[in-house]
């Protein structure tokens, strides 16, 4: 449902670049707690990796590149 809103808002507002940004599995208290539920020591990605990636995506995005799409913190467009 969230992706649908991103697509819809992006299509309706010509001036607005709307996309859903996925930060991935971060090594936060909550991320590491869920990792332990799966038998892992910690989540996959460090906060530095994720925040650097998110900043890069937000700094370089365009409506043509990411508009209305689900985007991973690396800038990779995801299928849905």
C-alpha cells in the first residue's frame, strides 16, 4: 500500500519527486534485536553505511530516476 501512495503522489504532483526509500536492515537496537531472533549476532548494515547511502540518494535523485519507485539506500530501484 505504501508504494501505491508513492506512485500516486508522484504522478499527481508534477513539481514533486516522491519515492519510497528503504533504509535496509540497520545495526540499531531494534535491528540487532530482530537479527538475534534469526540467530544472527547483528543486523547486516552499519548506520554509517546506511546514512551515507541515504544522503547520496537524496542528494542525486531526480523525478525521472526515482520518481514513484521503491528505492534501496544504495540508489537501486526495487521491483514491487
